[in-house]
């Protein structure tokens, strides 16, 4: 098993962050890591997701949405080829802390291929998470600031 976890504090409401996170059609305009999602954020839905880890080729996969809790969590599981070969369970969590919220992004990789994949791939994915987190923060805070003016 391999786990990647990141987090960032955002000076915006959980509602605003959730709105941006679940507006899949807008991802190509702001998200440098997950550049395309087709589908709906509903439990059991099948998505088509394209990720672009920094310095690597883009990857397309079709995860199934496991959990949708408004303003709290969005989680899906993607699989390569067959279950337990190379699985990834991706989670986005939002937690309110006073006047800001903390955005957590993580993925738990399991399966027989996890050991065969080099650290450089996982490092690129972590950088991608961090780039997405920063872009989400910028988008949420700019929109919140403009809305407050």
C-alpha cells in the first residue's frame, strides 16, 4: 500500500470550495492536475477522469464514486485492469475551521503493482495534488473576495 496525503487552508467557506470541487465541467479552466472529469458527483456514478502529473504523460481512468457528502467529502475508487492489480481510492475532504476551511486531498494505492511503480510516479502525483490544492485555494479565495466586495 502507498498513501499520498496533502492539505491546504483556504480562506473561503466550505460551501464555496464544494461548489468549485463538484463543478467538473470547469476543471479545464483552473485545475492543472485533474484537467477533465466527465460524469456526475453521485454515489455509484462512473466518471471519466484525466490527470496530468507534472512532468509525466496524462492518464485517463474511469473511477466509481463511493461517497458524496455535501461540503464534507467526495471519494472515488479507480482500478487498472482488474481489482487488486492497481487500485486507487481518492478522497477530497473539507473541514471548516472558523473563518476558513481545510481541504484534504489523499489517495490510497493498493494492489500487486504498487511496489513495481517507481517513487518518481508517486512523487509526480503528490506534486499534482499540491498544484491542484494551490489552484483551488486561489480560485476559492478570489471568488470569495470579489463576492465580499
